[in-house]
């Protein structure tokens, strides 16, 4: 039986006129550069300093002036009104006076960088960390701010940072996804934060659970990744028959990137059976390693498991891994109690990850990014809270060619605005791509009549922070 086929598909697959031949000639360079396997490793634009990224996303917005950016002026002027006009806020009617940090700061390491009592274990790693004290975004609400952090746009659906990176570099492991997001949030952009958007579907992130599922509930089903009722040979035969049907369906349609992505996903899922169970099985890690990540404590087990998986994925060639502590850092009230609780859940796991990567020689070519969609205001909201602040806040980078023990940029004396070496999120993205050997203005994709890129029409690399 001959499958049905549209006129356009017939012309596309049979036309051999001079116009087609001319077009093929024009596209020959592009086709030669595009591998048959979209996930095959690709050469960077220049020698990279990092090969992979681990993004530790603190969803909700930790307060910079309570974590890594101390402001003595807040101590001095506690309770006084802000001495300049306040910018747009999320909870405008509830803003009060300046509020000092309830935590003390201590200088750590040879660099002497200050870190608050919230993060003593991360403090022990500051000589490997580059603090970015002048990050700026454009959205005062979680949805737009989270989208901009992940995709470069706060208003439109765009490919995520991880998708762009895998599109540009491919993956070093063909039996695991190139982009894995562990326990992502389904809110504030949800799947759009790890979507490939108009890039081919092969570059989208693979979600491992979501924020609503406990890590222990994800550990137990690992054995179900392998079909023990069928031999690999029989599974391969079944998949081949299914793919024949899929290819026939694809042949009868206009080019459908989502359908092509599903076809490739079936292949990847089959290959993952041989490596994913081992990669996800942390039970064979030593007791010392488990303790390093906090798996011996209930309060740190969840994020510790994520960070340990991130290390295991990194050493197996996964290009971009995201761990999400979600959605916990949005303290419009009860700041002291909840920031304390949140930090206890992540401080040991983060330091464990950095120390483990360094001990294994992975930190030198693994770029670790920590941060959130924005920071929080230096003025109080209600009795004990802080509102959203995208105008100047702290994120940090470690490893992957960064200057360790280095502070870049600065906010004003209250911690509200970035005033020195202002780093817009476009600049952050441009810098991350640069560390991976990618020129952000050349990493483009033609769609809808123009070239798009992660940094839109902006972005400057922060060369001062490069080692």
C-alpha cells in the first residue's frame, strides 16, 4: 500500500530542476557543517576554558545583602527611609525602611571574600569562586525574570541557555541527554525554561522529575529504566519497526522538527538503558562522598542528591546540568527563619560539589553557576521580609577558567543598584558562552526571517573575570 503524500512533499522529494540544484549549491556549506546526528560533538569557535556547565538555580531570589554582599550602611541606617527614589517594586504598598541583615559576615580563604553565616561551607570554597555583585535583569516578577535568566528574553518564548549550548557544542556522551535539568519547577515559565523553542527538538532539556517530587521518590524507580522482560535484541527489533512507521509518517509531512525530535528521543531512550541506571545509581558512592554532599542528613539529602548526580553526569560528558532548589527563596516575610532553613538545605551540598569536582580534576573545565532570577531589596517588606530586586544582585561562578577568590562589580552602599561593572543577564550569557569557546554573536539560528541568538542584540563578555 502506497502511503498518502502531499503535493508539497512530493515536489520536495522529487524535484530536480535548476532552481533546486542552485539552492543545494548555496546550502552546501551549511549542510556540510550540520552533522547527521545533531548531538555529535562540534568544534567551538575558539579554544574553550570550560567544557560543561552546572547551574545551581536558587528559585525565588536569595537576598544578596544577606548572603554574599554585606552593606555596613544598612547596619548604620537600619529603620531609616531609603534616601533616594525607590524603583518599581513587586509589592509597592508594603515597603518600609532600610533593614539591616540579621546575619553576620566573615571573611574566608586567602582572598578574604566576605560570606554571611548562612553559607559557612560555601565560604570555605571562596578561593575558587568569582562573585558577580552587579548582575541586572529587566523583570520585577518571577515569571519574566526566570525566563530572562534561562532564555535571554523576559517576554517571548526563546531557546533556553542549555539548549543554545548543546546546539553550539553537541554532547560528549551519545547515550545520555546533552542537557539535563534535575527537579525543575513547573512554575514561572515551567518547561519554557528548559525548552529548545524554535531550535530542533533534539536540543531541549530532559527533565528528571520536578520540584514537586522528593528526591527519595526518584531514587527508587531507577531499576525501572531497564526492561527486564525483553532482551536488548528484541527491544531493538521492536524499536526499528516503530521507527519505520515514524519515518513513513515524517516522509508524508512537511518538515516537522517536533516529530523529528520524538524519533530521535526514542533512539536516545533505547541507548540510555545501558548507561542511565548506572549514572543515576549513587548507592555505590563511598560513605565519605555521600557525607560530603550531605546525603547523611535529611535536611540536605534532596539537594545533595541533585548535586551528586550533577557531578556524575558531568564526568560522563553531559554538557549542561541544572539543579533547582525550588521554589523556596521568595521571602516577602519570615526572612530570618526561611532563609536560614533554605541555606541549611543547600550549603553543604554546594560546597561538597565544588570540593569533589576540584579533587577529581573536573573543576578546571566545569563552569559552576549559582544564582536566581533576581535578588531582594535592602528595604523591609512588612516586619521581616524583602521584596524583589532585579536592579543589582549577586550571582557567582566557579571553575571553568574563572578567577577564583575574585569579586566583580559592585552595588551601591545600600545594595539596591549595580553601580560598578554592571553585568546585565545578556552579559552573563555572553561570558558563559565565551568560556565554552563560543562567540555569542556567531551562535545564531535562522528562524522567522532573521537570525536569533541567546544574547539577542546585546551582550558583552566580562574579560576582567577570566583567569
